[in-house]
C-alpha cells in the first residue's frame, strides 16, 4: 500500500534561480519604462512651462506697449506728456539698436573662427571686462543714467 515516491524532477535551487532571474528581468523592464516615462514627463513639463512663460511675457509686453500707445494718443500733439512718451520711446529704440550693434561687434571679435590669432589671457580678460561694462551700462536704471549724464554735463 505504500507508494514509492518518484524522484523529484525539479531541483529546488533551479526553481529558485529561475524565479530570481524572472524577477530581475521584470525590474530591468520597469527601470527602462521608468526612465522613458521620466524623460517624456520632463519634456512635457518643460514645454508647458515655456509656453506659460512665453504667454506671460507676451501679455506683459503687449499690455505695456498698448497702454503706452493708448495714453500717447489721448493727449493732443503739442502736449509735453505726449511728446515725452514719443521721445522716450524713440530714445529706447535707439539705445537698443546701439546695444545690439555693440553685441554684434563683440561677438564677431570674440568668435575664434573669425580671428586668425588666439587671444592671450590678458586680451581675454579685457574683452570680458568690456562685456561686463557694456552689460552694466545697459542694465543701468534710467534714474542712474540721468544722474550720470548730469554729472558729465557739469
């Protein structure tokens, strides 16, 4: 009545090894999927953030310029307030043009492809200082520019 037990065809260690191998493959797939998902999420987040920033900047710029133009048109042509708006706008446009020309010259001289000689560390430091000075001049507030121009005239 006793049955002879058949020898086990499965080695418990091989079953354990197969299980661990299957688990490792599953983790590898999950890691690859997580990396792709994170990459896609980062790209989407960046795109949405950039669109939001663009719309905010556009709205601010449009609102300021439109309001300025609207206020300018409200005043009669001989009014000093209207003339101040117009002259201020023209001065800002001229200054921006000067800054752009200065940047173009600085970029051209700093571009290694256009210059035949390599710059020495001293020349590099001077060009960095010149760019820093140009940046500070461009970033100066209108009040500080007015003080500077008054002191130069005196």
